C-alpha cells in the first residue's frame, strides 16, 4: 500500500500534491517556459493550481498533469497555467536609483551616440514587462530626455511577456494609485490622465510601446525580435534555473547592437551565467554592456 504521504489527499477543501505529482508538474512547467519551481516551493503549486483543479473538477494533481498533456483543451489550459504560475509583481518607476542611472548615464549616452551617427532611431526591449509599468516608465523617461524632439525620432519599446492576461491589462494602460507608489508626483501629473481612482497613461507615452506575447524559452522567437540598443529584463531571470538564465542572457547578447546595454533586476546577477558583458558600476546599479 502506498504511504499516506505519497498519495494525493484532500484535507477539507485543500488539495495536497504528492512528491511524484510535484516532480512531474515541475518538470513540465520548466520544459514549457523555463520557470523552475524549487523543491521547497511545493506549496506554490498547491496554492496556485488548487483552484484550477477545483474549477476543472479534477480529483488530484496527477489528473491535472494528464489534462495538460492530452486533453483537447490543452493549449488553452497551458495559457491558463502560465497565468497562474507567473509572478507579475511590478510598479512604475521600480527601483529609482537604477532608473536614475538609466536616465543620466545610459539613455543620454545612447541618444548622444545616435545623434553623432546622424540616426534618430532607438529600439528598447522590455522582456518580461508584466502589466506594462516598466515599458511605460521607460517611455516617460525618454519623453523627459528628448522633450518635444521626441516626435522627430523613430522610437519603439518592444514589451513582451508570457502571460496574455497581463498583456491585455498593459494595453488598457489603466492603473490604480498602488501602481504609482514609487512614481514622483510631477510625473503622475505630466503623463497620466486621472479620472477618480483610475490613472490612464497618456497617448504620447503609449505610442512608443508595442506589446506582444513571447516565451523566453522559445529560442527561435527570441531571434526574431528586432535588434536593440538597450534590453531591460528585470526581476524575470530570478524565476529561472542557471541553464535557462544562460540561454536567455545569451539571446539578449545576440539581440543587442555593439555597445548596447543590458539592465537586469537589482537583486539579480550574471555571476556564473555570462562573462560576455562588461559590468559598469554606478552608485546603486550595475549596468551590463556588450563590447562596441
Ligand atoms: C516580477 S515580473 C517583472 C516585471 C518587470 N520587469 C519589473 O521588474 O517590474 C516577471 C514577469 O516575467 C514574466 N515571465 C516569466 N517567465 C517568462 C517567460 N518564460 N517568458 C516571458 N515572460 C516570462 C512573468 O509573466 C512576469 O510578468
């Protein structure tokens, strides 16, 4: 007889995952999108997928694993799985010291370099953009730097995420004051239309951002992204294992133009992942640069 702990058991309404079910689902999620759920985070799958099992009337996580692979609804279920297992925490002007370095050092020098070369084109990639706060923040900083001259530039911020739900929300560009918790008041006044409790990003900011779905596990898709002067991928690789981190960082390296910049999250590092970039140290931020 199987031990109590190796069987799926229902405690009240709470579904428990067995070790085997956990391993199967964990490996499946990793294969599909590169998100790695560590052994000590079993509860995460239980908590986040438990409701989904109840909605589908499935009795345990083994049935759900089977459903994901063989049911006729497996593609739409995979999209739902992505929505449930991704962590989409974000805000406008997240990590102000890093963004100050971006504004004062990185963007200013990229713009100066383009001007020197007689070009007014700028491509920035926000990979793992969640509900849009990051790419819109970048667009606002560009407006701050270029002022009215912005309309004479060819600028595109390509903003991608795995979850279609967050992208739909990003395209609506409507936010509550919670999303604006680290945004300076004058920026809110300048770049949002406020209507009661809702703050809508102004059209001139939205115009610079193009949203689209991408799976960072999909190497072929990554190769098709237009080459960029700057790549933002903040607070995303933290969910990947080292192998997936290496793949994604190497794709960003290939995407960047010579001399281009990679900006990762404050708590993330390329240590043991890539030696291809030069780390530039600034107060409050390390910005990685591809050789010119
Ligand atoms: C914590 S949010 C970070 C948002 C923003 N970059 C920031 O720093 O505020 C991480 C985002 O990465 C996305 N993500 C995770 N795995 C992904 C993958 N394989 N492909 C594309 N996006 C992914 C998630 O959907 C989520 O929206």
